[in-house]
């Protein structure tokens, strides 16, 4: 089960990476300044996506497809590590 959980998480991160690169390319196509701001200025990427929603809508919404994979992967990983016979004591898994 941990292998399947890891595959789910990896698939999710590949989806996020792919569509994140597409958003960076869109920002650089507008201008070099916007591309650099998108990469290095905090919250500039959020402002860019919101202010240019017509261009960024498709890759942004497609990147949300990664969330179920990541959530499922971490859930399965957590249940396989802390399965039967384990109990949580003070936030630590102990046998």
C-alpha cells in the first residue's frame, strides 16, 4: 500500500509541476519583468493569475486535478504507517 500511496503523490506533484510551468511560461510571454516577478516576488503569482484570469484559467483549474491525488496518497501513506497495532500518543506513533 505505501507504494501505491507514493505513486499517487508523485502523480499529483507531476501534474502540479506541469501546469505550474505553463503558468510561468504565460507570465514570461507577457514580459520578462512579469515572469521574474511571478517567480521571485511573494504573492505576485497570485495577483497575476487573478488579474489575467482569461489567460490563466485553464492551466490553473487543471492544476487543481492534482489535489485528489496528493490527498489520497498522503491519506493512504498515513493509514499504512499508523495501521492496526499502533496508537497515537502525544502526536507520535508508538507501537
